[in-house]
């Protein structure tokens, strides 16, 4: 695994840290492969209940490194479709497919690929002054069209995509894109850690089923979405966590969930 991606697993949490602080954690091909490998590992590990994605240093991720990509050290496929499909979109798809909750901690910048990765998370927390943007158009690239329109209004998505503008985390929080903001007396990593620690003791199988149901329902009408919801409910009732939750309620104690 690349030294530019650090992975630490403890207490039911897999923390994946982008570790290229000198370049504001801009992505190159070895990092993309390492992030996907870390996500695969986290999904397969039954002891991992939730995933945290964060950046070392001053920023979360400033996007793709257009200088490093395509060099002899970080070669790219000659097949254009494969080149861009295997880039950061592969991370986005991987994150969406994992039935474990993912928290993304953003400091300073989440731009381009960095913003897309954040949007693929289930909960985004950020510093109030952090900046979010999809400045692909400033490099003559058409991208970023999949996730933002699902998380915000089409007009906001078009503004950010067509003009390459940035918004602050405070604006993103007001718009419902960012779930929580850190405060003057709490670092964003501490805020994110508090959330993943809470998730790691929750009924994570039920959360995973809800995550899948939410995604499946995005393009459905209410009737079909309710059918998907019932399927998720049935699946959750068959879990050990449901049995524990019911028992805990009966005995008036806190539930001790295992994510199974």
C-alpha cells in the first residue's frame, strides 16, 4: 500500500488518511489504488463497523494531481474511458457500495475529486471555513455531474460546475451538504472521531441496510421506495442486533450491538 495513504484500524473504526500534505493531499494513481485497497480491506474485516476518511496536514484533498498523473512514475492507460473510470470515480463507486457508514472529515479544501469523495461519504463534517468546489471546468474538463445534484439543488450544482466556484463549509452546512461543523474549541478530526466512535457501537447492519435502501430509492417513486424500505426492514429484523435491541428494550438497559 502507498505510503501516501495511511490505514489504522481500532475500536471498530477503520481510519483512512490521505498522506500527501505537501501537495494538499492531491491524488495520483498509486493513492487511488491504495484508497480502494483500504476500502476493500475495511469492507471485508468483520471487526470494522465504520470508516473514517480524512487528510493529513492542512487540507482534506485538493483534487487530482494533473502534473503527476501520466508520468513514468504514475502512468495512465491509453484507453481514455478506462483511464477516467479507474480514477477517483472508482473510489466513489466503492464508497457507495460498502454497507458500512462512512464519515469524511474536511479541513481547508475539498476540491474536485476531493469534493466528490466527500459527497460519496454518508456524513461530512468540516471546519467552518473549509472550501468545497468542483473546478473541473477551469481545466476544460467535464466531470462532477453525478453526486452533487443528488445532494443539493440543480441550480447550485450548475453554478459550481459551470463557473468553477467554491462555497464555504458554512454555506454547505446551510444547504444540507455538510452534516456538522467543528467549533473553535473542537478540531474537525475530534468531531469526526466522536461520530465514528458512536457509529462503531451502533446497529451497523441496520445502518448498512438503510444505506443501500436510500441509494436504491433515489430514482424510485414513493410506492416502489416503500417496497425497498420493507425489504431493508425485513433484513434488519433477521440480524443479531435486532434481537439485542429488543432484549435491551425489554430489560430497560442500553443495547450492546455487534454489527451482526
